[in-house]
């Protein structure tokens, strides 16, 4: 079968096509059609010729199969050290085999590659830190995902997610109108408790342009309100764009590089239109990676940088605490065992480990912050990164993958886990639901609001009797 009704090589480009794919509950027909989907071997061979360059081919050929990457992989560890879960084995038997056969592979092989690429690797890049040859398996798995996406072998949810970015420039069906209305609603909700608070939209020349994760206006609008409150207390000159407000990229998880480019260009267009001094993105790891780390290359920016300086939310928080824009009431500091989840995408892949620990020094009473082991850039993935959280077909594997993070948390004895990343927050929430270990989890924003000192002039005036 060359193309199915639901499973095919055509990207989702219209709202109608998106709704049609969504109508296939849990992707039932989608996956049935995938079993019959033809592999366009000529197209795959051409893609390998044009895009599989010397770096990737050198990595594949120089791998010594030494196995030093094995124990670095949390999926290898939770699967009883199954040798087929060794990172080098996984990449050699998928991408490596595809290259060796010059794309002359069949449907069964491609479906196997899809499972390995999305259920046996989260592209966390931890294994690359232990390879004696400097081979980056995460980069190669991302490349493999792109090849699979182009052939139609991509999990149903991620085909939808990439389509959302193409249609709405957001990972969910949140229009620009929905976004602006949510900002107006959240500002109105805060009027009584926070007099003078606004969520400025399309203010040109602000010091900060704030961008978020579409899950916030869709499911957690209070997160937007919390960001506004903290900017208000800090006295920041800030704004949100009416277009280009969504910073995330499920298209990156899907391997839809064209949609990645569309998405990041919408954010960059907002920067160029509003000319802020800096952009601050919400508490999301892959959003930061997609917009700040990878995004400039997708957008073809010659300097490898976004149009303006970009900060992850933890960088802004640390700066605000350091400069006194936010001041913590010592009596309200956290006085219980607490630990911190290091997000792969802004810690391992962007070096912000010490920034988050600076924040801990302000908000946690000395002696109560307990590090996971290992931690910082050597921390393990939450268990749900790289799109793993959202793929129903691979949920049993994802739930098993959560055990590493469960055991790390249990070893600290902490009952509160701070997770300044949407995927990590979700995985830890699901971990508690699955294993019931008795923990709480939180973003930074609500914790900061609960302990920050509020200047007198920002407090509501008491009504005269």
C-alpha cells in the first residue's frame, strides 16, 4: 500500500487534515495502515546521500562497540541490562543498517526503527558524555527520526503534534486569538490581589519578551498569571507577542524539520517585530533547546544565534534574585528535604546546572537541599523526554523507564521535587501516579510567589470603613 488514509508521507498542513487524523481514536487505523506502508527506497537513498554527511558516517564507522555507553543509558539499566538496549547497538542496528544498505530496507525494518527511535531513546545525549570517541548518539537518533518521519513511520501523536505546529504554530490547537484572550483573562483575574498588574501584548521595545508552552494557555493558564505576578513584583518592563508566543517544538520530537523551521521563525519574527532587549522563555527544557540551541540553524541564521539574547526562565529567576529584583522572605524558605530535577535540554545541552543551584541557595534553608545521584549534566533523563511522555503506544515502556527517576528521588529522601521543565514535571507527576512514592512536584513560579517579599506599594490598599 503506497499511502494510507491516515498513515502516509504527507505532512499535516490544514485544520481539516488535523481533525481527520485526530478522529482516528488512539491511532488504531493509523498503525494498521503503517503495517502496509511502502518504503520509498529511492527517496530514502537520496535522503541519505544528501543529508548523511561525513560526521555521521564517521561516527558510525569509528564506533568500537566497546560498550562504555551501556551503563550511561537509563533505558538499558531499567531493562535488565538487555544488550539490545546498549546505545551503540541501537544506533548501529537502525541508522547504521540503513546506511549500510543504502536505504534498501523494508516495512518491518522501518517499524522496528520507529520503536527504537521513540521507545528506546529519548535523545537525552547522556551516552555521548561517556563515549571515548566523542560519538553523539542523541544527534544520530534525531537524524534517524527525521528519516523515519519523511517515510511516514512516526508515532501517531507526534504526527499530530507536528501538524499542530504547521497549522497553529503551537503544539496544541490554541490560536493567537485564544492566546491573547487568555492573557486578558488572567490579568483580569489578578486585579483584586495585584493592583496595577497587566499582561502587556505587543509592546515594542520592552526589556523582556516572554514566550511560553502552549500547554499553559490550554491547560495551565495560572502559569501565565504566575509569570505576570513575578514580573510585576520585579518591576520588569515586559510584553508577550500576539503571534510567535509559543516556544516549544513537538516537531523536533517528530523529526519534522520543516515544521521546526516554521515554528522557530514565528518566534524570531516576533522578536524582530517587537524589538525586545531579551527574550525569556518559560520553564520548559525542549522549548529552550528548540528556540535557542537548535533554532538558529533551522532558521538559517549565519551567526548561530537568535535575533535577540534569549534566557531560560531559570536564568531570569537567578538574575532577579541576585540583583534584588526578587527578595525572598527568610521565614518562608523551604524547610523540608527537597531535590531538583536537572532537565537534559537546558542543563546537559546548555550548561545551566549551576544557575539552578544558585536559585536553590536563595529559596531553600541550608541543609535541606539534597542532590540526586548522579546530578547536574550527569543526571538521568526524567524518563519521559524526547516525546516519550505523549506516545500512548509506548506508554508501558515509558512507565518502566520512570523507575530510574523514582529510585533517584527515593534515595534523596525528599518529598518535594522542583522541576523547572514541562516534560520533567509531567514525568514526575506520572511517576507518582504510577508508583505512589508519596512526593510532591512543582515548577519554580508558585514556590517563588509563596515566599517572595512584596513591596508595600504593590499590595492592595485596605478599604476604609
